[in-house]
């Protein structure tokens, strides 16, 4: 039955879709999120690809998202011959009230297991390492992963959803809704994000402005231009200062106590890496103090030749190190 003009106006909805370039931009952003988190928390495995596999596609339209106001995530655990799970994280099956449990088990397996597919248990690798320490490490990695997802979605609401990550089955959404599914290889399993249109807009950012809608026939109103620095003045950016770390064996980690000092390999006259939330370097930083607080002075990134000069053994032969000069009250 055809609708009259007034009924069509009441019931009409925008038809939204995304171009291949926009889907690729979304996939690349998520690749960077996964790779940065994996590089920080998980040990590299033999034969592991440097960039995780990520696919972005439209849901099949057979059933709807629970809400257009929130995205949802799910995780399908890797299949194991036998359990490789830390007892501190066990006790919850894949069908668990706590949707985080399968993901944290997978993180623990990747952190501490020798081979999750061969039946070797976590204890075989961890030895006498306390279960509580290993479990706490997995939870820290999980919290950091969810923090990165929150940044990826620019604060858009995110909930856990059972069944959204079943293999070969798209998450629920109406056709032409503009929803997208992001699926990635993660900790041996599959991580799935079901994103309504607004969540995709938040994740893609400026690249989302060309998303197609129905033509309403009304002339578009030109937007007043704003200076970029004014438009971004109230936006917060997360920066992380990366120092040269230290390597400890499991026995040394277990023996750590409150008040112990772990010396780092980082030289005081060497620059630090200042990276953004996506793991890419923003600039160099120099350690110091300001007004009684530990501080980092930002500077342009050193060239490879300059960095090599700072690291040269000639400094120990009486030559003066090329230490970056500080400004103001920074010491």
C-alpha cells in the first residue's frame, strides 16, 4: 500500500551507507589500536603478522541492534585442546554472567602460556609465579584495552553483548541503517564491535562527513568556519612517555616487594618517546622537574644521526654530552 505525503514524511527515515574508502579508514584505525595494545602487553610469537587482520562490513539486516545509542562488543574464545587458563581467572565458562571473563582468559593465555593449542598449561610457563600476580596482569591489560576502545569510539557508549561475535554471523541491524561491524583477530580468538551509525561517525571522525543520506530536497545551510585551534581548544589528548624498560625473569617478578627499585636502561641524557593514544610518536621528550613535580619537556623529534650522537660511547671519553637545553623553570 502506498503512503500519502504526510504519512511518508512521518515514517521516512534516512538511508545511510559508507563508501569503501570510509570502511578502509575505519579498519586502518582499528588495526592501529589492536597493534599498539598488542605491542605493549603481549609477547611476540613466531610467525605472527605485524598487523592484525581486521575486516569491516555491513550487518546482514536480519535483526536489529538493541539500541542505536550504544555500540556493543563480544569475544569468541580460541578453541583449545585442553584448558590453558589461570585458575585465578577460571571458574567462568564461555557462557558467563561476566562477559569479560573469556577475554581475560585469552589475555592470560597469550601472556603466560607456552602454547594454548597444545594443551600446555599456564602453570608450565609461569612456574612458581603467583596466580594473583598473573591474574592482575591480565586484568590490567584488559582495562587498558577497553580504555583504547573508548578512545577509538571517542567516548561513545559501549556495552557487552552475547552472541554478537559468532563466526560468519553479522550483528543485528536494519538495512541501510549505516551500522557497521568491525571484526579482528585478537588473542587467538575473534573480537567483534557492532557499531550503529553514530558510533561509526565518532570512530571515523572527519572522514565520516561524506556518509550518504536521503536527499530531503531542502538546501543545505552553510556552516560557519572556525579556526582549527579554536575548534580543538577544549579537546583533551592523551600522551604517554615511553622510557627504555627493564627485563626481569619470573622469579625476580615474584620476589618484588613494596619499596624495591627496578633500574631502567634509559639514560638521563637521552630523549624519551612521547606517543599518542594510537601508539604513534608525537615528539621527543626530556626528563626533568618543574615546581617540585616530575615533568617532561617536549621537543621536535631528533633525527637518526642526532640520536646516534647522543648514544655514542665518545661521551664517556671526556667529550660533553649533547644535552637538550631546557627553558623557563624546567630543570
